[in-house]
């Protein structure tokens, strides 16, 4: 065969390649339309019966020279790519996604603009135990220039016999202290029915890790005009975490802060395993601000400073940690809360890091 004849054959191959390209893209458009129809109907994107039918049709019409197994492999890759395309279309529709809103969402909490590029610090006791306890923490936090005060009034605990919090009375204590020290309050709500009365006492609704997929609670939080701090579930993927935030924003409330607080792995050296890579991924995939709870992710006060530094260095919009006047007598999680001397060292080192970054 001469070079001229070889070139003719190659030209024909190029022509067929372009035809295949057009057909593959035409197929992709049809797959996208099918995906939209399935979403409306609430049907799963993947349909193994339909895939088997398509493969059988290809097998029955294969006249060679390719082996049937080879063609099955090729077409299964095409099917897989089409399924991924349908998933991408679904992700594009998420209201929390960067594709839906490229610019950062900034959540204003009494003048603290979370997500504006600055880095903020949230501190407070694990549980509200008394007015005196919360006021002491607020005083030391205020002396360091902090404005965001956390405290648990409703405490979902692993054991039903552990301290469950003071409930509404705890929220009242939190608000009284916050008013006296001009601070903003963050507290967890566990029951959708409690949200309406809780918003009179707190500035941010926290939805804890154990309730990340409490969809009634998420929807209830989405129906009020109050910022929500959503913590990642202890065994949740980032996709599940993002979709939990979507439940809130789909109800009309876009004032959402995501909070990475560690996930459960086989490692027992820490309470959980801090997934520090979640921070840049969440900030790339969503337009929401991202915080890191270094207390619950580690469960060890000796690791709070290095983990908080890592969170700030990787781009978190803020870090959350627990402080107690006397951790040894705390009613919950005594091993992970800082005393005031430890807190002052913690915040001093973090401010230095934040100043260097600025």
C-alpha cells in the first residue's frame, strides 16, 4: 500500500472519529434530558434493567470484527460517562453550589461578617451550667476582643443518663450574658418544635453532628430568618453534608455556615479524625463560609492550638473551641475544654497567625 492510499484511509478514520464525536455528544444531550425527567419523577438515575437491555441490543447487532466483550466494555464506559453527566446536572442545580452563586456568601452575626475574608473565633462552654459559669467565660472572651459565644442548652448525649442541658433556661442564661457583654450567641437546637421559641434567645441556630440529617429540623431552620451553623455528621460524606445544607437553603434561608468537626475513623488517639481537607473542598464546591470545630474533632485540649492553626492556614473562616472556668468539674466533656490560662495562650497564638496571614 502506497503512502497516498494510507493517507486516504487515515482521512476516512478521522472523518468517522468526528461522526462518532457528534453521535456521542448527541447521545449525551439525550441522556441529560432523561436525567431531568427522572429527577422530576423522583426516579433513581441508575437503571440496571435499562442498561442490560441496551447491552443486549448491542450484542444482538454486533457483526464484528470486535468481540462482544470488547464492545460491552466500550459501551459501559459510555453509559458510565452519561450517568456522571446526569449527576453533574443535579449538582449544578444545588443552590449552595459555586456554579449557582460564584461569589462568597457572607453571614452577618451582630456585625461579625463570617465569610468576608477575615477569620473569626467562637468560644464558650460545652454546656450552659449556670449564669456565673457563662458570664466568667464571656468576660475572658470579651477581654480578648471576641464576640461569638457558644454554649449548649440542649445536649444530645450518647448516654441517656448524661447531662442533657438546661433547655430553655440555658438559652435564657446565654442571652442574659450576651446582652451584658455585647456578644452574639450560638446554641444547638435538636427539636424542630423548639426553633420558634429559641430564636428569641440566640443569634445563630446550631445543628449538631447527630442531627445533620434530621431533615425536619433542617427544613424548620430553613424557614426562619436566623443564621444556621451546620455541623458535619460524624460519618457523613461531603456530598451528604452539602445536601444537608441544601435542605436549609431550599426553604429560603441562605444564612448558613458549614462546620467541619471531625469524622469517625478507626483511629482512637483522638475523639474523631479532623478532615482538614474538607475546608478547601467545601469552599470550592459551595459559596458558604466554613468553620472548624477543633474541640469536638480532637477531644484533646493539648491538640487545640496546632489543629486551629492548621484550620486557619488552610483557609477556614473561623475556628470553634470550648472554654470552661474549671474543666475538671464540667458537667460534660471535661477532657476537651480549656481553662482560662490555656484559652489566653490559644487565642494569642492564633491571633499571631492571623496577623501574619493578613
